[in-house]
């Protein structure tokens, strides 16, 4: 195959790393064992940072951006993957140290690939993407801690974003009370449609707060970090837990040990990038079982590869709700 195909490539510029559309050939791709033709990808906050250059996500350049992909194996030197296999990839250093998903074709290491779950189309799997799969990992962390035994309420921060929207839907599917914290209170109807029982302005959590506050939450899922996470911990009931997976509000944690040593509150760190395959399988099984497909469709938008520069600016500015599927094929 000699024809050229489009890709979103991050290069070093005078102003720092920046992504733009280009054309590649198969000869340009890494020499990994499995060649995949990509049909769909997705847009995550991390992708927005990488494309805009507002954070140095790519650790070497040039770098094809995109941390999620769904597609079909074209050729393989690895015995576990055969031409025609439908696969997905989430994380594994794509867009950081490994060429990523915003390309019609990509060569990948065989251990990065997961079989497309039978209950999802490629587009649906990318509507979930790393954001939704991370939300599922957070729910599993709370479940394994024993936090989901009671009715709640459970706090979800960054509620109108990719992680937040699917976290609300997954918690609500279990019949749990969910309070959605968002900077876009105009989205209250949308969030209640996903299953939120209450919506609160993020400003109530974003300012510095006392080390211990009124016990409001049985637990929660935080994608914001900084003061928001510190306040969520300070407001969690005895024995509860917060699963933390993001830093949209900052990488600092300006809190104290008091919630942990006086109320036995647990901070559960959740990583989706290098998560072992066995736990990935549990997360996708949870999504297959509990995620309402109609709700997933209702929070999903579709876009093209050429739309990515504008969409990246919007997601970093907090102007995109729900999930965005990028149609590659």
C-alpha cells in the first residue's frame, strides 16, 4: 500500500508543540507488530492539551496525537491478532511515547490491543473512550472499597465532561443518588437526564475550605483535583472514599491528612493509561452491563479529523459537554 492518508501530527514550533493535519504513508509508521485501520477515535481533555500545546503531553516529536482508537487489524506479526479482528486501544502511552489514534492507519504493539466488546459498535466504544472507561474504573474502585453499599449521595465533579457524564450514568444505573458538580449549571436538565438527583455549582468546591467540613457524601468521583478534591475529601462521611482520576482544576492537593485519619476517608487513585488488561476487561464488562445505550447516544457528538484543532481549544476551555467521537475512516 503506497497511498497516503491523513493524520493529526504534533510538531515542535516556535511557540512550542502544536498539532496540525498532514499526510503519512505506511512507511512513516512505527515498526510495531500489528497494523490497524482506524475507523473511529474520540476527544478527551488530554487530547485537547496535546493538540493545543497547552501542556507538553507528547514526550517526543513528531507525534501522532490521539489516545483512543477503534478499528480492524489489517496485518499482524503477533499470533494473538489476525486480519479482520476488531480492536480498541485506550491509553498505553499513545500520544505521549507511542504514535496515536488520529491517523487512518497505525502500527501498534500487540499488548496494547483489546478486543472490541461484543455489546458495542466501534463508534459506541469510542463514544465511551478513555473518559468513559476511566469512569468505569472509578466505579470499580469505589465498589472494591465497599463504598457503593449505601444509597449515597455520591459526588461527581466535572460532571458535564466526558468522565463525569458517564460516571453519573453508571452510578444512577445502580439506583444511587448522585450530586453533579459543574461550572455549567445551565446543563442541569442534561445532567438530570443522565441520572443526577441534584446539581451544584462547582464554585462551592473550588475555593479553599476547612480541613474537615460537614459530612455530605458517601463517596465520589473527582476529575478536577486541587481545591475541589481537597473539599470533596473534607466533606466525605466516615469510611467513605473518593476515586480521583483527573486534574482539570490543577495537579496540587491543598488538603490535610485529617479526613483520612479522623474519618477513615480513602483517596483512591485511578490510572487508565497503564491499567492491566484484566482490570480493563472488568471495566468494559461493567460498561456493557450498566451503561444505558440511549443515554450514551444522547451525550455523544460526532466530528471529523479536520475539526480537531477547534474542538481541542473548546474542550480545554470547558466548552464541550459529554463525549465527542472522531470519525477517521
